[in-house]
């Protein structure tokens, strides 16, 4: 297998280390297909309908071998999204909202990039796998999202203080 078929072969990044609290988000079916029996290398927790895995200290994804990802052609949706990432924001009985954002730290961002519309469709597919018939909503994080949220929060704080008679 060469780098055109499996770009993981030449990637210098460490995303396959699955480090940290967020790790890799999987539907139960994906977990059973790709990671069952590998729990000794992983930290596994279930958040509502999503299985979240991360590696134990010093390990990388158990599907990553010397020749790259062994399941690259049929890898989980969260892996196919990269350098995009998904974050479930909230759930109700009828719907689930995901935030889609591009990982700014991916050193191979250009080479791994997929169209935003394709990333949104992958999240919709993941949502159906994980949550069944619930409505899946995907919001896209933009660079100015946090700035707008901070401005809105500051504006609300000032208005609230004025109502209370507090001068800033």
C-alpha cells in the first residue's frame, strides 16, 4: 500500500495517538467492528449514544501499524472527517446538534482536507448510526465564532448590569 492510497504512511502528525479526553468518537457499531478486544490499549467510555476512546499512555491507535492504518479504506467516520472534528453540543429526545470544526493544528491540513459539504454528510451519517431516528443538526464553527460569542456575552453582561444599577 502506498501513500496515495493511505496518506497515514507519510503523515508526521500525531492524531492517531488518540490522546486526551476527547479521543475518537464512535458509534457502537464502529467500536464493535474496529476496537472490540483491544480494550487493554484503550480508555473507553460511553457518552449517551457515543463510544469515546483514547489510548492509554504510550500507545497509539491499535489499528495503526508499521505500514500505516490497517483499516484505512474502511475506517470509522471520525477518522474520515479528519482534519475536521465533530463535537456533540446538545441532545434532546428528538434531536442532536453537532459542531463541525477544522483542527487548526493538523500539519497535513491541505493534503487531508475534504470538502465541507462532505464533512457535514459524514456527521449526518454518524448521527444516524449513533442516534437512530433523531434529527441531526450540524453547525459549522467559523474562525469568528468565538469572537461573536464573546461579544454577545459581553453585551448581555453590560445590559444586565445596567438593569441592576451596577456601573462597570
